[in-house]
RNA sequence: GCGGGUGUAGUCUAGUGGUUAGGACGGGGGCUUCCCAAGCCUCUGACCCGGGUUCGAAUCCCGGCACCCGCACCA
C-alpha cells in the first residue's frame, strides 16, 4: 500500500517526464502559479473540454460565448470584484504574521470592511489592536488586490477577468433574444481566468492563470425546473450543518436540501465526472458555510474530490440569485430583465393622459413631441405632473393634457432572472483525472494511467513485434492509415515489445496495435487493451473503424469480436 | 506574506572546500529479440540565479527565484 504522498510525487514525476505539464518560465527562474501544458497535457485538456461541451452545451441546448479576458474597470466595480477582491492587510512587526485589517476590527467597529487604509489605521491605533498571535505592533494597512490590473490604451484602467461569468451576464439581453426570449437559458463559456493569489501552491491546483468552463443558467423562479433524467442519480452531500446524506437528486429536492436547478446540475456533474474518469466514490458536494459564501452568492456547493492533497474543490455550483444582473443594471443603466408572459392577459382599468399638442406646442417648442410621448406613456396617479426630460425637471400645466380612463390588457411583466452557476476548474479536473487514473501493476509495479479512451491524449500505439523488416514497414503503413482516419497514434520500434507496451501504459494509451509474423500471412494485427493486457486479432482493413469506435467508446474492447 | 525544509542531466539521486561532479533509469544509434521495461556495445546530458568569503565553492555566507510542509489567504 502506497501512501498518498507517494502518489503525488509519482504523478509529478510522470507528468513532467512524459510531457503533460510543467512550470512555466523555468529558464528565467520560474514564476509562481503558471504552468505550461505539453503535448499530452494540452491534448488531454482539449479532450476534457470536448466532452464538457458535448455534455453541458450540445446536449443541454445551451449557448456558447467567447468573450475577452480583459474588461473595463467599471465592469468589475459593478460586479463587486473591485471592492471585494481588495483586502487591506496588516503585518505583525514582531512575529511577521499577516492579517486582514478588517477582520481584526470586527467587533470593535461597525462595518470595518468599508474603511479605507487611513480609516483602518486610525481605528487600529485608537482601539489598541495588537497582533492576535503574539501581541506585537502592526504595520500600516497595505492594499492587496486579487485581480490583475492593467491599462488599455494610454489611460483606461482595466482588469484581467477573475471569472468568465461577467462576460455572460453583461450579454444577457443578446442571449435572451437569441434564445427567442425563453427561459431557462444556459450560456456557457470556456476560457481563462486570472487571480493574483498571494501564494500559489500545489501545482495545477492553485494557479494564477487558469482554465475554467462556466455556465450561467438564467431561470424564472416562478417556473418549475424539471429534473429530467437525473432524478435518480445518487448525490453525496455534506451540508453546512455537517450532516451527510447519500440521496437521489429527487429526494434532495423533496427534503428541501437543494433547489431543483442546483440538484439537477449536481446530478449532471456526477454523470460527467464518471464519463471523464473521476472515481465518483471519491466525490462529494459540500455546502459553503455562511462566512464562506462569495459576495454574490446565496448558496454554494463545492464539488470536491478526494486527492492526495485532501478534499479539493473542482467545481462550484453557486446560486447567484439576481445579484449580477441587478448590479449591471444599476451601473450600466441598461435593462437586463426578462419578460414573463401571463397565462391570460390581465385586464385592468387605468388612467392615462392624452397630450394636447395645441397647448404643448407653443409652450415647449421643439421639446413638445418628446414631452407628449412621455405623458402618453405614463400612468396617471393624480396631482400635478412634473416630468424629467434630459435631466431637466419640467412642470406640465394642467390644461396641456386630458385624463382618460381606459381598460388595458397587460400581457406579462418584466423581472430579473435568477442565476445558477456551475463553474468548472479545468486544471483541477485534469489533475484529478490523473490521480484517479494512476495505478501500478500488481505483479511488476509498472505505472499505468487508466485514462478513458475518450480523454486519452493518444489512442493507439503502432508497433512491429520486433524491429525488423518487413514488420517495421508494415507497421509504418498502418500508422499512416490510422492517422489518416483521424485517430491520434504513434509508432515505436525501440527496445523490446514489452518495453513499448509499458511506455504506452504510463501515458494512458488505451490500445496498442502490434504487427507480427502472422500479419504477412493473413493481413491481421493484434490489438492490446491497456488494463487487461488482453489481445484480440483483427483484420487490417477493419482496423481504422475499430480503433475509431474504441476511441469514441462506441464499443468496448470486451465486446469486440475477433473477426479473422 | 511568515516559520521550517529543499534546489546536482529529461527523471531519481551520490557527492559537505581541492583534478576531467559519480551512478541508476530514460533518450538517440547499433547488435540481439516471434508479445509485456531481458541483455550487450556506444553516444547524449546536470551543480536554480546573482553577489560575497577563499588561492580554490555544487559544498560556507548573503540576497533573489522556485518547490515541499505548516500558518495565513483562497471572493
């Protein structure tokens, strides 16, 4: 039995040696929190995203967006990140420990998070706040910003996005229209996010530039959200009260632990994780405590996997309510609401105004038309009328309009949709797949990555049994055929056949094709399956199709007929 | 950011002031080889960066960078 720490080191060793990923900028001494994906890693990541898109975009009928990494300052002021992502830190002069200044003032001052550096400093001195660890003097509060800031053009302040989500929110009206004004509406975005972590650690698990795949699902809270085919999926839940459950999606909703959309996406996530090769026995959903909740979130559940580092969050599902759309409405002045149609139009009697142009005209000249328009669109509630036209308050004399009572039919109402956000950390998922795929053969101790065929970066190795003619030429011919058919594969004739199988196992190649002396007689080759090491003999003419089906997991190796 | 530890070929590592820094695995070439890292020959390749101490530094000291563990942080 190997320790968890061993696995961590072995994964690290294999991934670096075989070119999955490595620390960026090593020739310049490295830079913390940045990684390069090499040939295998880039391809693995690609395959994960492909499956993600297939499962969460295509199959759900959601819409894709690809918006910029850099956004204007105002966007992130509106989103709350500019404020919430900045912390003032103080350091103890004696023991060197660092604290958030506002945390230290909690209980001493009301709303300490609203103070600036000067205000915090004043209060620290007045209340005599000392280092909670050793009682030492504290330094002047220093700003620490978790967003990378930059400049656009000469002088426009901008930020690198800390999440791809904001690009989706601000485009809601366009997507709403593209979806023919129907909810629920899901918009998905795959892209990079940037966070200037104080201290990135643990390889791919905490990066400063990372890959994320996010979905914002806009829903009408008055409409029932259907659980569909995930209702019977079993969910491992850990509530903020510390209660553990293993219940179905449907039960979780019935018991009031989860809302329908939250439960639905958890079910989808379980299926997805299993598809890409995560061991779902090592998965749980943990509800955030109140203190943990992000500024925009009403409820959040982290999907965590058990790795050698402990439980690690790989996906977050947040109920963002109407926070984001509301904020962007406030800051942009644009209407980001959806329209809810009533089942039958509501009829009501209201008082409306009819403008008398013969009075308005001479009185307001060029503005008369606009004023008339405003008047005729407003509901009359009695009293004197004063309207706002281009920042001017204008009093309208009583003789300039008539009040008429009409019966109006109202077809529906505008409202701000609620948003559920499943947000996937792709780098963490990739690492989790590697850890959950890694094993060593019982007899030999050789390393194997049991990557699912669909995520495996390379689907097949093509080998001559021994490195001799005519086997080598035949194997190279087959290589070309397989490559032309679109299946990623490679040729290897160095060392013994066993060594080549072992090399392939280590990077998770699911199938190896071997050309042997029977091949020249009847045009057949063997296909070896990685985990069982079993072989089956198939015709070369059928090989491309078989490999394609195996790689796409349309058939599995056990059910493959030997057809010679 | 703090404290502790660490930094030698692609990988794992030996070397604690003194010649051309040693090994294993890997990788390339060759021989051998009829199915799971066999063997032989051969080649390849490293002291994290900068400063200091010293006649001389991979080794000692200082600074930086990075990694690991713990603390803090993780919206």
